[in-house]
């Protein structure tokens, strides 16, 4: 359920520290914070734990669209559907960082285009809960995070909703992907009975 995050300084909207009924989706007072933890519950949007140094306190249920990397933000409305795709596929997740310095472009569900430098990836681990899609490859979705350069809001999306630009490797302009969805359950084992032998080496 809990995934520790890299040290990232940020700001949290004041209203997002007061419960969902008080959320202000437009301009709000910004509170300095440090990202601490990603919290996953299957079928729900993730929550984040932050440290609030001005209050010497931790708050462990901040929604993503209340987290920014700018102290002064615009007056436009930013809702949860703008900054993310898909709810959590499992209660269990893990963090990893793709080993390239990449700039991401993502078009959100409501038509907004976000761009920013890649931060980290959250991917899903095994769950015993029924109806989970964590192990259905054509439905399995990562969450790749970045702060939007224009608004400052924390954004995430799966690989098939993002363009990744690496200055030394990427082609400009990018080619249009021809990729198809990966389906099935691959296995190294076939119906050939490799184990039916008394020899130490299968090749002998």
C-alpha cells in the first residue's frame, strides 16, 4: 500500500489539507512540502504523504491535483481527471526510475497538454483481490510522473499516453508508433517434456 518516494520538494494547496469537501480547484494558498510516500488502494485514485516543514507535521492523504512545484499558480481549474489516467490496479506497488533523462509530453483526458521532466514510475505488484487487472498485460498500466512546466501540477500517465524525448537519443520529429497492445500469457515452458531425462545436461 505504501511506496517511499525520492526526495522531492513541492507545494500543496492549503485546501487539500482540509478534506475533499473544502478543495479549491483553482488558485489557492500554497504550503511548502516534501513528497514522502505514494499510497495505493485498488480501484481508487492514489494518495500522497507529504512533510510540511512550516508545521513540523506530516499529512498522509493528499490528492495528486493538489501537489505542485510552484508557489504561485494560475487561476485555471485543475481536477483529478486532468492530471492522471486510471485508478490503482492493486493495493501493492513499487517505485522504479527509468535510467534516462527524459522530457514528457502528455495529452490529458480533458484535452490539456502537459510537458515536463520525468521524475519516477509507479508500477503494480501482485494482489490476491478478485477482479484486479494487474496481471492482464493488455490492461496493465504504469504511472509515470512529472511536474507540468506551465501549471506546476503533478501529472502522471501510462506509456501509451506519453511521448518521451531524450535530447541525445530521440528522433525529431518522432515517428508515428505502429505498436499494438501486448496480449496473452507468455511462458518459457512448452509441452515438450524437458524434465523427462536422467541425464544431468538436457543437451546430451
